[in-house]
């Protein structure tokens, strides 16, 4: 039992002093923020955000091309 305690303590000490793990965690936070911003901008459906604007614009272009032909 003492052997596992010593190994766990050594691993936690190494993790606490390792600065590379902190940088990796910061990249994960930045990536999550980017995903949230893209999801907010485009929306999760075509009824909100840029998805709705693109659907409307494509519909207008289709109507204009059909009327011109």
C-alpha cells in the first residue's frame, strides 16, 4: 500500500511542477472558446445566425436565376 502512495505522490508532484501540461490545457481552453464562437455565429440549425442569412440569400439567388431564365 505504501508503494502505491509513494508512486501517486511522486506522480502528482511531477504533474504540479510540469509547465507543459499547463500550456496544453490553455490550448484546450482556447479551442473550446473558438468552437463556442463558431457555434454562436453559425447557429446549430439553419434557422439562426449566419445559417439563416445564407439560406435566405441562396433562396433569393435561385428565384432571380429562375426568373431570368
